[in-house]
C-alpha cells in the first residue's frame, strides 16, 4: 500500500507551481503599478485610492484578479483529487495541468489585449477544473 505522500507528490508539485504563478502575477501587477505611480505610493498606505491609468498596468491588475477568483476553487479541487486517490485514470491531475497551462497562456493574451482567444483559453482552464470535479465524483 502506497502512502499518501508518495501518491500525492505530482499534485503537490502542481500546487507549488501554481503558488509560484500566483506570486508572479501579483509581482507583475505590483511592478507595473509601481512603475506608473512610484515607489513612494507602493511603500505607503495607499489611502488616496490611486489606481494606475496605463493599459498594461490595468490589464495586469485585472488578469491577476481573474486568476485569484478561480484559484481557491483550483486549490480545493486539486487537494480533493490528491486525497481521494484520483484512481489510475489521473483525470484530476490532467485537469489540474490543463488549468495551470491555460492560466499561463491566459496572462500574455490578456496583457496583449487579445480578445476572444483569451476568453477561449479561460474556458479551457474551466474545462480543466471540470475534469477535476469529474474525477472527484468517480
């Protein structure tokens, strides 16, 4: 009988990589906002409610927010399939990788302002989460 640590390793790798992607998106958004509003704004309490007005900084902020909206569901599903055993099919793990790769592709599409295809890539990421849900119900 395998221990959970051995069987969960690919899931925990994907989880760690997803945290790196989360941090990179937050850093990108923060860097672009700081470039526009200055380091004094970044270091301060931001009480004045200033928001970057540049297209790139705004897109980075919206892309980061979009990522953060689906990220808790992804983490919950990934842990669920890891701890439930995900059988031999590995559908949950495949779905997790689909979500992850789609989220990587989504960011430059959003930053470039590419409509429709960006939304299609977002739908692919949702298909990945759907695969993870299906794996939970098997």
